[in-house]
């Protein structure tokens, strides 16, 4: 595996292109996960095992109050297919690597920040509870799920405990990614996954000449010996370069 270190946050060039004739697919992630990837390869169970407890703790707190802020969807996960997603495009994967700690962890941190701002604002919590009271009155009949959320919002102790739960999870995740940086992996496309996925009605433009299915190329597992290169960005990636 070759390692390329890109110190310019604005550099969009793919350093692997002239170094190999292999057909490649790419995965954007965070250096926090590099030891796991380079030892075990890409597999959903491996990613799930890393900080899954903290991420699920944040998602569960949001669910208790039916509060779904920015970041909630990626933290919860877009599907139950247990796949790791790759891109046909280096630039697309580089864009995903912008997410702090990877897309799911980044979402969890954003959701946690929003949840804490909400749960610690008594007026916002009371307004949300009043909203659900009005909804129940409007429909004139009970609704178990809504009544449960309303009960939770009206429980000061529960809201406080959920905020503590989210704060603890946020601290663990924030510490994990504090010293890290974006990484893009180039992986040999030996089984022609790319050719299988870069056509059809669901294909979307990636920005550098390739198409791919919405959400990326889903694979259940890719062994570490297929990794051609690690492209690392110790000074980060500038959003302005996207």
C-alpha cells in the first residue's frame, strides 16, 4: 500500500492516477478508522463496533423526544443493508472524507450538539410539549407514540438524564476524532464492481467523469489486501475546494 500525504487542503488532484493501471474505487473516511481498515479491511461489523455504543446512545435520546435534528439521519444509518459504501470517483470520496470522523460519526456529533441545545433550553422543551398537546387535541383521540413523547418532554428528570447521556457520548466521540484527519483509500476493483454499478437509471454524476448509484457502491466486505493507497490530509480538506 502506497501512502500519499497531501498538505494543501485545497489540493483536489488524485495522486494515485499515474501510479497504477488498476481500475479503482474509493472510500472516504477518517484516520480514526485507519488501523481497523488496514488490519481487517472494510466491513460493516468493524465500523459498527467502533463507537457504536456512543452513536446509538445519541440516536436513542433523540428518539425518546422525537427530536430529529441535522445529523440524525446519518447517525442512525440510511439503511439496514450492513454495507460499506465506495465511490467510483476520487473527488466524491474526498468529499465524504470531509465529514469529521466519517459520515456517521460526524452526523452523531452534529445531532448531539443540536440535542443538547434543545434539551438545555427549558422554553424550547415546553414549546415542543405544547405542540404535541395541541396535536392530540386536534385529532380528538389518543395516540400511544405521541403520548409517550409528550410524557418524556414533560419529565424534567428524564430530559436532564438524556442530556447527560448525550453529553457523555459526545465527549467520547469528540476525543476520538480530535487528533485525526481525513483519509481516502484507493481500492483495487478486481471484481469489476465499478462496471456493475456505474450505469442505469439510478446512476448520478460524481463530478470527475464517473457515474455511480445514489449513495455509492454498496459492498459487504473488502479485504485489506485490495487497498492500493491511502491518501491522507493531515491539514484537513477545505470545503471551498469541493
